[in-house]
C-alpha cells in the first residue's frame, strides 16, 4: 500500500467509506417503508405483496453472504465487492422501473444479493487490517456512521416520497452506491495478503461445517446474533405494542424509534472508550448480562405494566447493549480466522440475518393482541446471548486459558 492509501485506511476516511457502505443495507430496508402505500397504489396490489418485498430482501441478505465470503478469500476483497455493488446498482434501478409488483420483488431479491457483499467484505477488510482489540474499536467508530441510517432513513424516505415519488428513493440509493463504488475504486487498495489457491463447492461447504463446530467462533457469534434478533423482534412488534397497546400517538412512534437508534450510536462510542481500558471479552461479559437482565425486565413490565416508561426504558437498554456486544463479539469470532476471514464473515452474517428473520416471523406468528410475543422473543434472545457466551467462551477459557 502506498502512503496516501495507508493514511486513508488508518484514518477517518476508512471509517466513513466502510461505514457508509455498510449503512446502505439498513437504508435500503428503511427508506422505502413510508412509501408502502404509494407502491401498493401504483402496482394496484395488496399490502401483503408489498410487505413480501421486505422478507424477500432478508432472504437475499442472509444467503447471499455465503456466496461472497469464499470469493473474497479466493480473489481478494476488491473484485467481489465491486461485483456485488454493480449488481446492487442495476437491481436498484430495476426496482424503480419495475412494471409490476412481481418484478419489483424480484429486483429486491437481486438488490439484497448485491448489497450483502458490502456487509461481508467490509468485515473481512477490517480483520485484514487490525488486531482483535483494534477491530472492536474500529467497529465502534464505524457504528457512529452506520447508526445514523435507521434514525434518518424513514424520515428521508417519507420526504422523498412526498415530493418526488417512491421511485426517487431508489434513484437516491443507486446514486449513493455509485459514489461508494467510485471511492472504493480510487482509494481502497487490496487488503488480503493470503489467497486460497482453489475454490470448490465441497471445500467451501467443509469450511462452513468446521466453523460451526468451532466452539470459540460460535460462542462469540451467538451473543451478537441473538441480541440482533431481539432487535428485529422489537422492529416487528413495536408498531402494534407502542401505538395500539400503549396508546402512543403514531407521530411520536418515529421519535421513540429514533431515540432507540440514538442509544445505539451512543453505546458504540461508550464502547470505544471502554476499549481503551478493558479487553473486549471483559466488556462482552458484562454486556450480555445487562442484555439478559434488560430482556427479563421487558417481559416483566409487559406482564405487570407498572409504567410504560419503565417498559420503554428496558427496551432502550436492551437495544443499546447491542453496540457493546456486536463489535466485541465480531472481533472475537474473527480473531483466529485470518486465513479465511471472508468465509467466517459470510457465515457470521448469514446466521445473523437468518435468526433475525426467524425472530420477526415468530412475533407475527404468535400475535395474540398482547405485548407477550415481542417481549417473549426478546427474553429468549437475551438469555440465549448470555448462555452461549458463558458456556462456550467463558467456561472453556477457565479450563484452558491459553486456548482463547
């Protein structure tokens, strides 16, 4: 790497570039949500068909990552990344010009299959450049950029839809992706120093199976995946719980959603400061405990209902714990996977999105007119996070300290 690129990679430039690239996916999910009514009207279809475009996107995000990880280990980071972004660009334009809802849903699937390259390969790039503690710190810095996306996306999407129509949302997303493509082509050098000499389906499948059998990898993966799934349960269930059950006006729901997003941003910055004093595992040990306690409080206060503010505060703490858990979990999971960082990152991301999809589905499936489906899923996720870290990472470390 030349000096100019090295300065970019070690400074705010890389944070902004990779943070923006990773934020494209939540933007792609959240920006068009306020335009559902317009899309339904234009395509003369049902709202359930429009909603299907969201779940289809989740499927593409989950399983598309398995494709890019091995490619990134075989051919380097830049080429697969640029390929995925190119697919995303044309699929996004396809969404804008789709003649019917079926074509629109198809392009949403392609959009996810292209966009997930950014999520997989950015994690691999960060693993290439930094050690375990630096990875956690860098991810906390990047979360400042990424965390803005869910806060502003629905509002920005609503404004664009109102003044320019829903298709303009996808033109904006395509333009943002194009700018990222140009920046990557100019400023980002290849970061992978180790390349696999072959790429066979059997070898790739074996690599994924071995990773799933790696106690250390799974022990770090589950806490992040579980709490993130709890966040998706909140996203799926909160409109009904907040507006219908708690009587919060719909115009204030967006404010609460934004405050929880702000909590995620603040948590990432507190985590960054804590990393200057404590090891990632120490922070993670306390974070999963806090998440488990908060998840129990969410269910408890949904049952007894002493105050909606206590209930909302418990949700806030649970969600904020994600940005203490996620950077440190990812750093731990990838710490010993430098030789296959792309493959490990792909499996990590696939399981994240798969479990998130399942958790949001369960909230809908068990809907009974109460807050318990959402709260129960959140409790399960909080306890799963704690148990996985305790029994797969902490206990083995006590027996064989040198293994971690």
